[in-house]
């Protein structure tokens, strides 16, 4: 679910959080291609799984409870470019704490 590049990016996010940037929320996305099996939209499930995996990875790097990081399911999107880019995570960080 998480590519090596996503993990590298999450490590960079963890460094920013350690430096004082709070995590506002994490959102998982899927590409817009329909992927339905037995009447179930698997794209929505993949978006959630991707977001959950990102939260769990980030929490493990920060030593915090994954449930302390707000996760939003965003589902399928086309706004990030091609289909590969739309299989993504969005990490929204707050301003630097003083």
C-alpha cells in the first residue's frame, strides 16, 4: 500500500513534526478508475487502507498512538495528475509551534 517513495516522504514529514509542526490530518486517495468487485467499491477501501497505513507508519516513526492522528477518507480523485499520482496521501501540517 505504501511505496518506498511514500515512506521516504513520510520520514520527512516525521522530521517536520519532531521539529514542531503539528499534524492537522491525513487523507488517503485512490485513482478514479472504477474497481468494483461483488458490488463493493474497492477504490474507497484502498484510499482508506492507504491513509491508515500512512498514519500507522508515521505514528511508528513518532512513537505516538495512531489513533491520535486524524484520518480522513477522500476516495477517488483526479486532481493530482495521472492515475499513479492520484493514489496518494495528503498530510496537512499546522504552523510551526514556537
